[in-house]
């Protein structure tokens, strides 16, 4: 990876963690003692948006974690299958002519 890609990935991770932590802190702070003004309350809308963000990113992080846990197992299985294919077979199946 080039340095630009690494810096971009690092900034993306920092932004993601920052968004998650700010949303969680905002919801925790405002949910406890919020005086609602009625139907068009901007704070209630912001709390709902923060909860949607937390749920969506939580689902994405869970899916990414599951993917990271499953991929190494599949790679090891493919490696074993390739080794099995290399060491299995007969000279006839490999179309090797044995001359005496």
C-alpha cells in the first residue's frame, strides 16, 4: 500500500470512530434530560439520526468482523485443496508418458 492509501485509510478509521463516539455521547447525554418541544423538536430528530447511525454502523462492523473471521478459514481450506490436487493423481491422469 502506498503512503497516500494508508493515510486515507487511517483518516477514514479515525472519522468512523469519531462519528460513533460523538453519536453515542450525544444520545447518552440528551436522552436522559431532554425537554421535548413537541412534534418538530430538532433535538429529538438529532437523537433519532444518531441512533440510526449507531445501528447502521454497528451492523456494518458486525458484518465486517464476521467476514474477517471467515476469510482466513476459507483461504486455508483452498490451500489444502491445492496441495491435495498436486499430490494426488497418477501419471496417466497427468498425461505423463513413461518410457523405459
